[in-house]
C-alpha cells in the first residue's frame, strides 16, 4: 500500500555523498527506490542556507529529484552540519521558530510516517511535532550524533571518548565556530552569490566599515611594530657579541678510514635502515596522540546520567527523544548495543543493515596476480584522523624496508594533503605509491577491482562504513579494524583480515599476514551477496506498512514482525503529488 513518507536529513539529496557523506549518499539512492515502489516521498533538509532577505525561518521547494519532493528550511535556528552548532547544543533540543515552520510543513504534507536519518539542522521538538499530526516516527542511527554533539565519539576528533565527564570535556573537545558568527558569514556568502545590487552594496559597506576600523587602529600597530624592531635589534647585538665559528660541510678526509664505504651510506641500502625509530617508539608516539588500542565491547559512558554540563543534558534529552519514537533502527549490532547501554529501550531499537547501490553490479573479479607481485592496498574515503590513515602510517613506519617493498599503496582521500608527504617518505621502499585528493563515485568499481585489499582501519567505533560494503561487493578483501560494525561485515580469513582497532602493532602484523597470504590458498575468497538498495527499499516498505497499519494497537514493531510482511508489498508505479506551498517555489 502506498504511503506518504517524509525523509529528514541535513544535506541536499541531489548532491549525494559529496555533501553529507555516506548517509546522504545512501539517501540519494534510497529515496528514488522508495518512490519506485509507489510511495509518495518528500525530502526535507535544513541548517545550511541563511539570508536576511527575507528574515526568519521559512521554507522553499526545490526541483523534484527522481519523483521526490525536495524542501529546504532556510534560516533554521539550528545550524548544520554538527560542528557549526557545537557551541550551542541546547538549540538542538528546543527551537520554537523552527518547530513552527516544520509543523506548518507537516500540516501540508500529511505524512503517514516520518523517517529521521539525522537531526542536524533540526531539533528534538521537531521530532515530537510529527506525533501531533498522527505520523509514525522512525529514527535511523547512522552515527552517534544523538550522543555526541560532534558525531564521532572522539575527543578532538582523534582519541576515542571513553568518558565525557558529564559533558565537561565536550566544551573544549573541538574548535568550532560561534553559531551567530557562522550565520552572519553564511548570510554574507549567500548575498555575494546573488546578482543583486543592493545586497552587494550592503556587503561592500560591511567590508568598508571593517577596513576603516583596521585603518583607525594605526597607533596600536605602530607601537607593536616598534617593539618588534627593538627586539630584533637586541637579538642582533647579542649574536654579534658571540665568537663566530664556521664549519665546513661533510666529514674529514684525513685518514683511509675516513674514506671507507659504510653500508648505511650506500644509497641502495637506505631502505634497510627503516625504521629510523623503533617500532615500539613509533607505537608509543601514536598512542600519545590517538589513545590506547580499542576493544569492541559497547559500554555505557561512566558519567552518563550526570547532568552537569549542557552537552550532558543534550545527550539525556536525545535518548529520551529516541524512546518516544515508534521505532529506532541501528545500522549495526554494535550501534544498537551501544545505544541500549545509554538508555534506549531494547524493545524499541533493532538492527536493520542498509543496502548499497553498488550491490546491483556484478563485475567479474580480475585474475589474481602471483605471490611475487606486490600486494596492492587501497584506502578510499575522507582523510579524517579516525578513519585510519595516521594508524596505517604508524604501522608502515615501523616495518622493515624489505617488507614495504612488497606493498603498493593507493590513497584516494579528500584532505590527504596533510598526511601525503609523510607517506611519500616511505616511497621507496614502497613498491608503488599513488595519492589523489579526490575521486568520483563512478570510479569506485575500477579503483576497488584494480587493488588486492581495501584498507578500512577506523580508529573508533565506526557504525558501518560504506567503503567496507562497497569493497566486498567487488570481492576485494577488506583489511579492517575490529571496531563498531566493521567485524559484522568483515569475517577474518573469509572475506578479509581483521586487526585490533587503533593498534599500529596489530595492523603491522596483519600487513605481514596479507603479504604472506597473497597468491596462496589462504587468500580470502568467501564473499556473500550483499543487500541491494532495491531489496533494502522493499524491506523498509514492508516495515513502514506494518508500522502504519491502522488495526495495529502496538506502537513498537519488532524486526520479526517486519520480516513477516517482507515480500508481501506489491510494486506500483511512482506517483507524483503537488505541494501547495505558502511561499513561492524556487
């Protein structure tokens, strides 16, 4: 039966993974699949665009996306993505102006079910408003944003957060902009992007005022520069007073021993001098920055429930909100168990693993190369610290040159410029090194099938990275961390290799195992078929149908109940409906 489904996220659906990462990439494919099953699908996003013409929170309709109505809430009091709102976390709990506009949309759309995929750009009272209009509420946990204001459950985006100290550690966790200044910046940016003379003049006036303030500060700048010059003059006098000793480059050539050939000075043997530091020293340095190795046991934060800081109060409010939803879906068992430890009712939350659009592709796996050829390892994703590139670097820095010569490494990662030079120092002895700061989704098939192993080394509890699923679709084994949902997809020795998360020593040993297994019967070859987006959409459709059945008096639907109706759904042609908006359409 066709339903009116409202999907909520913070990023524009048509931009896919380019904006909003894996979650938006998933919705980019899921939305049209639900529409193809006959559902009336609306997509609402917000928290990105700000303007003072007009002021106040309002919405606009964009062009439809493959039969989906797309609506953007403009001037939301809650900024997206999460880091932009980090310094004002309680705005994500109550935002009266935002809930007023969202309620107005609910009144027009009349959804049977609202499926929240993120609350970034929105507030808890927006979720609660759905119930007032008779809609069922489903919340999918793709990440930890409802527990952690900056999403990752990592301190400083590096060390896994084991204790947030009742929210006190959150206040200094990351550097984040002031939300008010960020809104002003976005207003100015939007004005500059528009071909509007008045807006450009206003923007020019603001810049002129700022420049005038700078010019009027000349006395302060003169004093500052004068002090700087004085300090340099004093330093020069001190240096001139010291005796000047010059040293010629190189070493003496007095005796025959001075001219002897030393093995480590022979360029062909430089690779054998690796590592410069011992592996133990490298591991210690990494631990100082990233914390200790992780276990993969979901645990309750020891200070959860102590409502001392605003971030702790926000977390408590978010858990309460989840317990008011009709159903909560986790993308992996780890995520489900983690949220249960934090207070989400076990009977309300269940695991529903998402599909991947690439699972519809069945390319033949190319012939495996021989054991004598280098093992080609690839990393695909963003260069965020907790995605594992620093961990891989530390592991490789502690390996012998002879072992590195048996590895070819490719990195496709936006932002790789910050770590790329460190990897280049390992080439040679690395057999190959290819570093790119971008890739297109259309390139994934070629990238993954042209490598032997895909490295998914998250140093935190990654819920279920899409890269792991995409790699397994193309029957490329995964070298994965035992963290979050990764070991639920990667089976050690079957379709990949697992190592202890956030542990360079463990990763180093598994790299040696990968080298040894290449071209032998120990190579992972047991790949299962993965869930496609179309089959996942059918699963969700059956789930929606059972949850919205009028005869059902239960507000909570178990996973088994959903499975019992799976397959009963009749595919229908997508329908299009018009939304009468009180504002003009874009």
